C-alpha cells in the first residue's frame, strides 16, 4: 500500500510538472504568434507600399506656392490697446462719478425731500460761498484741469512716439 501511495504521489508530481510546462509552452506560443502576426502585417504593408510606388499611385505632395511670413501679427496690435486705454481713461472716471452720485444717500435738493416724504418744504437754507472760498475752489479746478491736460498730452505724445517708431 505504501508503494502504491508513493507511486501516486510521484504521478501527481509529474502531472503538476506537465501542467506547468504546458502553460509555459502555451504562453510562449501566444507571444510567438503575436510577433508572427505583427511581422506578417508589416510585410503586407511593405508589399502594398512597394506596389503603389512602382505604379506611381503612392502619396505624393506638391508645393503650390512657397510659404510667406506675415508682415503684421494677427490679433490685437499695440494701437488697439492704446485706443482702449484712452476710452477706459474717459469712461471709468465718469462711470465712477455717476455711481457715487447715484448711491449717495444725502439729500441735496428740496424737491427730492418733498418727493420722498410727501411733505411740503417750508424753507431752505441757501449755501453761501465766500470770496476766498470761491478763489480756492477756482484755483483747485484750474490746477486739476491743467494736470489732466498735461497728462493727456504726455500720454498721446508717448503713444505717438512708440506707434510711429514701430512703423
């Protein structure tokens, strides 16, 4: 019985070895088959390419006209940014002043107070400006206007220099 048992163990060991060898051979066969099919496909493509080349039906390219470099860049140029900058310099301060006046909660005119409260306004205290205050205000306005004019002239001078310098 022990002899029979040892024979069966030896047989089981041989079966396991044969299974391992069989799976290894199957794996090698699959790899070799994949390589063979790849090489066969390449051979067919080469044969087809050679046949088309002999018949003159292959892919041919002909240049119709030589490439030309553009003289000006495509898209926005410097002058467009200059124009947009000038427009923004005018529109933004005016818009901010309008928003400030619109959102300011103070009541400046008697008609506005009468409209809001539906009560008749009996009297108004006038705003009185003295001569020194008028002079200071006028000087401030003249100074601000002169600064704006000088800044605008300087801006346009620099823009003209750079734009004409590019051309």
